[in-house]
């Protein structure tokens, strides 16, 4: 019997995988995506979809669906006893609002949207290992149907790897994380709150360890609109005691420090909090092989400024799908060699600025001073929000280069022992 060879096999049904599946299937590619869990499935996340992510969801025709969920119009920043409320900046491409949608809902409806566009979704099916072809190409994957515990194979001309932060499939193809770039860790839980439908998301910018040292990261409170709020705390790996951090303790302390208006019982999260790793700044590579591409967290696509990754997973999934559509059309796998260059054009400089910034704020003195200065000026913080949410406008052209130079100069001025701790 002839084996069926799909145009595209995608490993993972999260934002990266479902976006790749939607765009490929919409162009008529014979697309199959496999997800090891069964929807609706939990995914540890802050559940905040920033404007870039909303834009991608709108592009996939999901604007109406988003109306069922909690919309936020801006960010309330808290630090050093001060509060600033900032609307999302205007932008010609991105909307001026975001949504909070629990990932059990979001990932299910985005995956269903890809199925409606013509992709086949196999749930409860785990990709165990690649079927190796010639010269680093892969012919498909060996899969496990978890319900029947039976193994089977799927063959495809192209493979997109969207299996998330741990990316075992990507690692088996030789991808690894560049440890000189920052990584994040974060933990979150849900609490009942009378302010569950507050129109602002909130960030605490002056988080500290038990000894009162400032830490590079922030605490968040994202109202979910269903009677609950998502509370979490995220840190960068750029400070001295990173490895000894106990995130559960940090979470408990943060929950107890929440402003009273949230009205939570900090000892009673709805379920035990859970955490995860955030591979950032394009830190995982190589991102492509002869007929495969990495997207989303599997490629380390998270923004080091703020830990956003849903939007970058949608974007990289779409970029990968577009290249594969061209490769299938022209029967030319060499088109995939453009992927790394496209990612560099789109995110390279921005991620370098963000990584440098991460190194700077790894120093407790600098982070305290920067937040203190920032909180004194609404325009300065609005500018910072635009930068950190990657919502730069055409008129900001040249800004990234300038910011990079400024931060590079600061790093040069700061003694090494302070930057590296
Ligand atoms: C605590 C925390 C809070 C965060 N908060 C936010 C936030 O508020 N906003 C934001 O934008 N980003 C946030 N992020 C980052 C965001 O969650 C990720 O960037 C995003 O989920 C990446 O999407 P992805 O599709 O690449 O990977 P994932 O969402 O991890 O999806 C990967 C999918 O692949 C499946 N899979 C894995 N291995 C296999 C296999 N072998 N076979 C089949 N299926 C497989 C998994 O089950 C999963 O469904 C947060 C991260 C953490 C840890």
C-alpha cells in the first residue's frame, strides 16, 4: 500500500501550531497537526493577549469570538508607592486593546478555527520521534495514540515543530538554547475577586526577595472577567541568585502583598499555582533544517521585555506556514533557508535590545533606580510601554537602533561585577 504523504505535519496544537495549521490549510495545503493533550486542556499562562496577539487573532477571523471574553484597555503600573494608568498606545496596525482569555478556551477555539480552515487535528496524539530522512531532512514522525497506546507513523514533505518551551522534538533534531541569552521563569494562580472585570491589567514593577533586594521581573494581576483574576510573577535569569529562587514562596508573598481593592483571600487560590519556563529572545536554534522549522516557544520566541509569547507564537507560526506554502508551490525546499533571515529582520535587533536591558536590570541597584525614575513620569512610562510591548510606530523608526546604543553604553559604563553579579 502506498503511504500517504501530507504537505505539512505540525507537532503541537498551541498558538504556534494552530496558527501554522490555519495559514497552511487556508492556502490549500494538506495539513495535519497533532496535540498530545485533549482540548480543552490547561496551559500555565498569564492568559493576557496583548495587542499584537489580538491582531493575529483578528487576521485569523476570530474577532467576533474574542467579544465573549474580557477586554482590557490599558496597563496600571505600581511601584515605589506610586500608580500610573496607561492606555495602550495608538498604532496603525495593532488594536488599542487586549483580552484576557484562559488558555483552555483560547487554544481550543484557535485550533478549531484551523480545523474549519481544512487542517486535520489529531488530539491525544504525542509525537515521539522524527522519522529521519537524508541529510538532516525528516520524513515525518512516529506518534503515540494515548487512548489506545498504539504507535503509528505520519509522513509529510514539511514539518513545523511547535511543541512549546521544553521542545523535546526540537531537541531531538539538534536544537538547543543559547545560555548566554536570558530565560524567564514564571508562576501563576487564580483567585476569586470582586474586581474580576476591571478594565486594566496591573503590573507591580518593584518586586523584591526576602532580603529586600529588587529583582528583574514583575508581578501581574490580569482580570479574567469570570469572577476570577490571574495572579502571577515572572523573573529573568539575569540576576545572581536566580537558581536559588523558590517561585512558590515568591508567589505566596506576592499574593499577600496585593492591593486591598482586589479583595482576594491570598491563602485560597482556586487551585495550587503552577509555573513554567520562558525561552526568550530567539535563544533556541538552529531554527530550521532542510524541511523543518521551529516556531513559538520551541524557537525561544518570547519577548524578554515582558514575557509575552502568545503573539510571537502566532506570528512565527504564520511566517513558517507562508514559507512552506511557497516551498510546496514551487517544489523547492531551499525556500526554507530564508526563515532565519526573516526572523532576524523581524525580531533580531529588538530582541538584542531587550536582552541587553535584561542584563542591565539584573542589577538590583539599577532596576530600583530605573523604576523610580520611570514612575515619576507618565510620558516616560508610556514610551516604555510602547517599547516593551513592541508597538513601535513608523515614526519611531531608528528608535530601536538608538535604544540599543543607549543601553549598550549603559552596560559598558556599569562595572562588570554589577552587571553579572
Ligand atoms: C507562567 C507563564 C505565564 C505566561 N503568561 C503569558 C501571557 O500572559 N501572555 C503571553 O503572551 N505569553 C505568556 N506566556 C508565554 C506563553 O505561554 C507562550 O509563549 C506560548 O504558549 C507559546 O506558544 P507555543 O504554541 O509555542 O507553545 P505552547 O503553548 O506550549 O504549545 C505547545 C503545545 O504542544 C503540545 N506538545 C508538546 N509536545 C508535544 C508532542 N511531542 N507531540 C504533540 N504535542 C505536543 C503541548 O501539549 C502544547 O499544547 C507565559 C508563560 C508562562 C510559563
